[in-house]
């Protein structure tokens, strides 16, 4: 079986998009429906109350992130509004990185942030016309 370069690129982008979308979507499902947004804030954001960040900002951002991961992850999986969704997920990664660095300046990025960031960047930087197996691709045709 011979795949054209166009088909191979479309498959590669589908796989990368699906994996990064699933990573964030499933995190969003867990944080939204099992841990709960308020539980997410308490567990992951309120430990930063001892920094210069105001508590209201910890609540606002920490409460929003599960929904951003859930919705943007689903959009990336479907390939609908992919680029705006990836931008939202990139912002989540910047927030997470910033938070970790506040408490641990030598935070191990390679375990959590870098693999996700690499996939976000890969899909975001690929030309849109390569993403044929997506809703965005169907709408472009």
C-alpha cells in the first residue's frame, strides 16, 4: 500500500491532534466531573496563596482551566476551530509553567509541559491544508 505524501501528512497531523486533544480533554473531564472545578482550585491553585498572586485570581484561573481543557481538548480532537483551541491550550501550559516556577524554579518541564507543548506546537505550526481529516478540513473544501 502506497500513501501519498499528502495522505501521510494528514495522518500524522490527525495522530498528533488526536493525542494532544485526548490528553487535555481527559484532564478536563477528570477536573470538571470528578475532582470538580472548586476541588481543582483547592488542590492545585490555593497552594500558591503565599505568592504575590491575589486569591481571587487563583480562584478565577483555577476554576476556568478545567473547562478550557475540556472544551479545547474536544475541539482539537474533532479538528474544529483547531487553532484557537490550541492557542487556549498553549495559554494553559504557560499558566501551569508559571505557577510551578513560582514554587520550584527548577521544575522538571520534561515530564509534563514539554511533551504537551511539543504536540501543541506541531499541530499549530503545520499548514492548515495538511489537516484534511478534520472538521476544519471539511469546511475548507
